[in-house]
């Protein structure tokens, strides 16, 4: 899927000027067609994930570069809505990546009339390409191949009973997982960027460590997104 500068700016919640600057400086993957920048959706996804896998300098750059500017529209409270339509699974009693994924896919199969085995295979295949952890104990499991067959997005939040090994490049075990199910490519990339931006904040990560209920989590995210769009 090819994206234009305007698309990337909207999806990552940054200005078009910032997108062009990042492209000119070679900081974001892009190419040119007829002197216009174009972007590959999968490469942009990898860019967001790799920024969060990087060192403190890269994380600082991500925090400065992905600065939400959207004031209104369907994406203004997109993260809140996706979390609202999902669930919060607490004290999940499994200690491996595969068990956690399988357990969550069984939940999705029951509530959204899906095939748990197919979903499990897709998510595990994605993990083979690159672990979906964002460092500091946060993970965003997702797949490039599966799109939720609805008009809305869903995020299922999972708190393992104990932090688990997830292949994070910083070596830390994962204590909070946001399983992302998007209805279309653009929603997928937008939500992934928001979660990456959210996980940069130390205070927010500390909040996740308390394993907040769905009500508390939604309240926190609602205020966070409101502040971004103020």
C-alpha cells in the first residue's frame, strides 16, 4: 500500500512539513515518484517499531517527531474507541508468548465470530518477522495480514500474571500487551503510532504496571487523547 505525504502526516499525527523533513534527512523510509514522496505502509510500520526498539536517542527523537496535531475527525479518540470495544484481560496465567497469544485469540474468536487457530498462526508468524514489543515492558501484538471485518477497530489489553519473555531488544520482560485488530490499513498504522507515542512516557508505563481495570484505563486514555488534541 503506497501512502502520500498527507496520508503519513495524518496517520502519524504529525505535520506534512515534518514528514517531508524526515524524508529529506533520510530518517523515515520513503521514495520518490515524479518528484513526490511516497511511502510503503509496511516500511512505515517497521520504522515506528524500530524507533521504539532503539536507544535513548532514538526514543527521544520519536517523542519529538511524532507529535499529535489532529484537532478533530474520526481519529481524534481512535485509541479510546478501540480499547472501549475490546477488553481488559487480567492475571492471565500463562508464561510464554505462544500461550498468551493463543489465549487472547480464543477470546477474539468467541466474541467476534473468528477462527482462533487462524488468528493464532497469523500472530505467531508476525512475531517471527520481528518481536512486537516496544521496550520497557510494553508490547503491541498485531499482524499485517489480518484486518478485522467490521467498520471499527478493537484493542484487547492483556496483563500476564507475571511479566513474560517476549523477545524485546532491551531484554525486559513484558507486563502489558495491547493486541491490535484494525478494520483497515490506515487505522492499523494510526493506532500503532499512538501506542508507540504513548509508551514513551515513563508515567504512563508506571500506570500500566498497576494493571488498571478497563474503566481506569479508558479514563486515562480519554484524558491523554484530549490533551494531545487540546
